[in-house]
C-alpha cells in the first residue's frame, strides 16, 4: 500500500508509481531506477567509497576525483548526494547566525574560512606586488625610518621604493611628512589604505616626485570620491608615470612591463638611467586587468621580450589596437607558447581563429591548442576564470558565505495538486556534490530528487542524484554542467557570468548599443483628452446588471443604479478576476455587447517586462523609469551595465521582480551579479536598478498606490482617484547589506500578510511637507504627468488595446527619490487592484473615503460618466 496510514514504500513498483514523473524529470536512465530505489530505501550514501575531494592549488576551490576503480562505465551507477543546507532566501542570513555549526560547515565547504591575505610560510599583506610584514602596527615615522635603514643596508641609502600603507595617514599628516624633500629619487610610492581626501593636497605633493614611475593610492577616500579629477592632475604632473593605482598609463614602457614580469620591485626598483634590454630574461608576463588601451609600444616587442613564453592580457580594453595588428605583433614573439585573452575580446570572437592566426601557440586560456581545434569550439566556456569572492580578514564568516554561496546553490520550487509554491527553495549539496566543478563536456550529471517514502508530499525528503554520463578513468576529475540543457538560445554564455569572469568588453559593447537604441526613441506628443464615452444608463431607468466573482465588488457596490446578478450571460457589466477570452465567452454565453473590466492586450501595462518594453519603445529611457532589463532577453545588456557601474564606481544595487506576481512575492534586492543571474532559474524576472536613496517618511521607506480609471484608450480618457494610498515599510530604512534579507525594511506591501503600516492621505501630506519642507502639490503634479505618460505610451505602442466595451481600473505604484521625483514601480491589473483597494481603504483610519464609497465612485465614473472623487488626467 502506498501512502496509506503512514506506511513506507517497500516495493519497487510502488516507488515507480509514486515517483514516475520525478524520475522522468530527473533524466536518470531507466536502467538506474531500481538501483536508486535500493539506495533511497536503505539510505545508502556510498559516494565516499568511490570519490575523493581535494583542494585546488590556490585553496579557493575543491574538486572531485574518481578513486575507487580503474574505470567507471557511463550510466553504470547512481549515487545519493545529501543536502547540507536548505532554505528560503529571506531566511539565509538568520539561519547562518542561529543554527549551530551551519556557518562553520558552509565556510569550510565554500572555502571562505581561509585568510586571503596570508599564506602558509609567512603572514604578508600584498597590494599589487607591494608587501609589508604583519605584526604590531608601526607609526608612519617608524615605517619611514625602517625604509631608510633598509636602503642603507641594501645599497647606497637612497630610498627609491616607499611603502606607507594602512598607517591612517590623513591630509594634514601627509603634508607634514614632506616626502619629496626626504626621498627625492622615488620611483615607486604606495600610500594604499590611508585616509587621504583632498585632491589639491595630494596632487600637489605627489607631483613633486619628478622621477616617479608608479603611484598607488588605492583604498583612499580621495580615489573613491574624486578619482578622475585626481588622475588628470597626477598624469599631467608626472610625465614619467607608468603605473597609476594598479593601472597602466598611456606612457607605460619597459619599467611597467618589468614590474609585471618580476624584474622590478622593492628589492630592485630599477633606475631612470637603466640601459636597454632589461626585459630579455622575462618569460612570463601577466598584464591582466591593467586598463591597457594600446598594447603596441617600443617596449612590448619581440626585440625587448625575446624570451616571452606566457602572456596574459585578460581584462584590458585594447580598443586602440585592431585585431589584425595585435595578432601580427603576437605572431612575431619567437617563444610565445601560452596566451590568456578574453574571448570574445580584443583578439576576436573565436578561439579557433586566434589559434589559426598564432599557429605556434600550444595553449590558449589554459587549454591545449590541439584539443580546442579538435573539438571545434568557438567559445571556450570551460576555461573562464572562476568568479571567486573577495573578502577581508575582518569580514564576518556569515558575510563571506552570503557572498560565496551563489557559486554553490541549486534550487527547486515545490508544488502540490492545488498550486506551485510562491517562493523557491535554495539548497547546497554536501561536500561531495559541491566539489563538482563545471565543464561544458562533463562526465557526470546531477539532478534534484524528491523522495516520498510514504507516498505523499508531507513525507518528502530532498536529495540530489549523481551518475556518470561518460566513461570515467581512475584519477579523472568528475565534473557537471552548471547550465545543463541551456544553450545559446537561452543566453548560456552570458549566464556563465554567475560563476566565471566573462569578457567585460563584449558585454559593455552590448550595453552601449542598448543605450544608443533607447536614446534614438522620439517622445510621444502629449494628447489632449477628449471625452467621447457615454453613460450606459438603461433608457427605462432599470439598474445595470453586474456579474462579479470578486467579493469586494459584491460587498461594496450598493448604488441603486447597479444590481448584482449571478449569471454572466445576463449581465450588462462583467467584473471578473478571470481572463475573458473566446473560450470563456463561449462557455459562459458572453457576447460582444457586454462591458468587461479588462482591455485587450493590457499585458503591455500589467506585466512588468511588457511595461518596461512599452515605455522603452515610446520614450527610450525616461527619468521616471529606473534602468530595467528583461533577464530572458537582455541579460548581456544588464551585465554590461553592471560592469560599467562597477568600473565607474557607481552603486550597483538591483531589485529582481517576477514578471507577473504581486505583493513583492519572490522579489530580491542584491548587489551580486551572480545572485542576479542565478535567479533566472526560479522563473522569468526583470532586473531593475534599485532606488537606493528614496524619499523617506519618518525614516521609513514608502510607496504610493494611485488608482487610475480608464474609460477609453482611443481617444485616451483616464481619470485619477482623488485619494491615493501610502504604504509604509515597518522598519527604519537601511542600506546595510544584512537588511536586504528583511522584507519589512525594503518592502511595503508585505504587510498585507502582516502588520499594517498605512497612513491617512491628508495626514501624510501635512506631515511630509513639514518633514521635508516641500509643497506636495508640486510633487503631485509631477506624479500626474508621469501617470498620464504611462498610459499614453500604451495607447501609442499598442493601439490594439482599444475596445469600446472595455472599462477598467489599474493601480499605479510610485516611489519618490530624494529629489522628490516620481519613479514608476509597476501597474497592477483590475482584479489585483480591486482586491487591494479593499485592504487599503479599510486601513485608512479616519480617511476621507471608505471602501463602500470608493467602489460606488469607481462604477459611477466608468459607467455613468460621473466624476465624484476622481479627476481627469
């Protein structure tokens, strides 16, 4: 018996009967179904007898190796993988803090329990090749004396390389040091991690070092706040400077290349009088992420670098060099064997084309050249560098885990006979499963599996199952495809950016093309409202018959001009929560002469991705719509936007919203690119730039729900309800990253399911004006103009929305930024708006309009042409 009285499944036939759909969905070969049944019912976790986990060379990841036998044939075995952590996203941070041992286990599993700034032999802090010993913190004067003493012991006593890092040096202290007088011959100066703020002071003092070749001011407030202004001043005043804040300047030459190649450093700073050919011995040169725009120079040549065998030029724009010129130069290096480069990138779109142009290469991006040519792959997904999180020694383990977990998480969504779960479940496989790294041509496959030992969902236990899809030899690394079944038609290469550092140049160009396209849009000319609809009073004075399946309308519509009836076929007006399509019309006997509360193609407004598309087509990028991307179609453009913001030091906080869910269900706030991309696995989403600095009310975030009544699309005839609703968050607003897990801090409509935090409209206006010293009438006028623009966009882009037998109300959600400019959040369609109006009107304590009055006014406006408590837009 299956699922009767709590009895467990003991027969294979019952197992298949209960789990048939799950087995099919998992993709597990039928030949392994019985073996899976045996292991599940006996709770056999025998992976440890077949596999070994070992750290990678840098200790930042782990990998899984086959160790049990010389050979494991494909589809020969299936293994159970336990789940070490299962959670809803909103609970993640709290669980890490409160569940005993969870944070420690996750930190070890995700390799974030190590100190990135230390190694096994000596504790050193390293900044771009510059290091100093840990221990008791020296004062700035002790540090200077130490540098002078070291120079005397190692040479002529002249300090040419000076490191004054993380010594709390502020502007006044920096001036008092008078470094240019004490160290006139400096070639390299590092002031990383101090408290320097004043552009004028810093620029004036550092440009006194006439021979300076390298200057590091990383992690100082002056760089974070005024980097471009300071950089211009520094480059103008230091004609020899080749490295600025870890980036190559346009004047880079042999010294900068020698620094990256290990020729020059603190122990050998070099000299401005160095002779030629100092780079002859350099065999390995890592030039990655140096912001190099033009690689071609006298110093970077086969003559100067005759021994160069390994070259890494990842992460550089190189836009001043054509592909052909770069390839010709690289071809001339006689010993060049190994190359790392962005693909697609400055050397072209294809790995094969690069190898065919550089036939002497034996390795490209860490992969054997012959293997690439044999497989015919044009994009080397499998050799992208992993996107490993960074942290400081002071950063709490919980924060490290939150940052790193997107490289390890998997997800599923539960469903029963009635509905699918509104929010997804995320989980981390145990140490064995989490050690499986990505490969485009994997030898194993993983799938989630929900085992129901008693035949029902209440007894379900989640596992992952693992089986070989290729023949595997002893000692082989076991891998899986992180994006199994997802090809380029579903943006595979872009989605790999969740786990790997993908070519930034490609995505930035896609973003720039997207911006140019939006900027080319011409504004819609505002239309003048012309009232053409007429009242639908019956000539005999009888009431209009209303059919509704919405309890709010049935309860509150009490006007004598309307009467509620139970059959839709007999109604003059149908106010329903159901989509009225041809099938429904036929089934319910609805005719084209009846009025309904929905417009054709209204999805162009009420579905978030279509709303953004409608606005973009009409206006491009109006100020009142935050940058918005449909992740299903514009992921590359979003990634480019993210990279540009990161490059330019702009905020990068985003909000993810499902296409068609209300009340902030499945909505996430994050600054993690990996988090954004991984959320595509939980259903279609838009990603919108978060309003980081909203106008607040008594320190709390709020939004405004406006009600728009639409009588006609062509001509556009819309009205705005005189009352709007203020929805307040329950907690004080914060940008602390831990608060992103607190729905009651960043969202307002969660309180439909919890504490109400509404505010009566007149009281809100009075208090808001007093708090911010503004005139609400001016704000309200901007909001009205924006709302009108939204519906004008829909009417212009989707004229097929018009129907003479349609009337509807829509909720328009608006937020204000700190400049009190309105921002459009979303438009809700009639049934959702109808339900919400009941909650909102009831919550208005002492409000000027009650639920009963509100619905009577709505129907009076839409069907009787009245304008009580509404005004035309």
